[in-house]
């Protein structure tokens, strides 16, 4: 009986090693394919790094190259003009920080700074929120700000 048990154990071990060998071959093939992809991606990355290493002045800045006033169409007949200076002057006229103005508009403080500096242009949703704040009276703005801050 001991010989039968030993023989079964050896046979099971052989089958397990054989099965592991098959799995190992599949895994090694997958690994080879992944390594090839990695080499290709590394080449693409090298090409991209060369483009990034070019001097900043030689590259075009698509935001800076836009006109000072951007016309955004929101429908077949309506257009809205955005001016970074108008946004900044409105905020300063109200005596609000960029953080407070952003809170009113539902935007981030950084977005307001970038809009004011002309680094980025607001998308249609952000532009609509800014317009809504600009149409409010100073009293309405202060009330809404107080409600948003919870004071």
C-alpha cells in the first residue's frame, strides 16, 4: 500500500510540474510581447521628449495666439464675448478674492486666475456661470457668497 501511495504522489507531482510548465510557457510568451511593446513605447517617449526639450519661445502657444476677445457660440444666433480684463475688473470692483469669485461661479481659484491672465479660456459651461455672476447685483452676490460659505 505504501508503494501505491508513493507512486500516486510521484505521478501527481509529475502532472503538476507539466501543468506548471505549460502555464510558464504562456506567461513567458506574454512577457516577451509586453517587453516588445515597452521597447516601442520607449521609442515614442524618446521622440516626445525631444519635442518637449525644444525652447519654449520656438513653440507656439495656442492660448496666447488667440485674440484678446473670444467669441463663443451657444446657439444659432447668440454669441458671448469673453474678456480676461473684464473678468478681472468685475472681480476687483466687487472687492472679492479669486477664491471667493471662484466659489460664486462654481469653479476653481486656479481657473479664475488663468482666465484673468489669458492663459486659458473658459468653456461654455464655465462662461455661463461667470455671466450669471456678472448679471447679479452686488447685494445678491454678497448674499450668495455668505450662503455658500455658511456664515
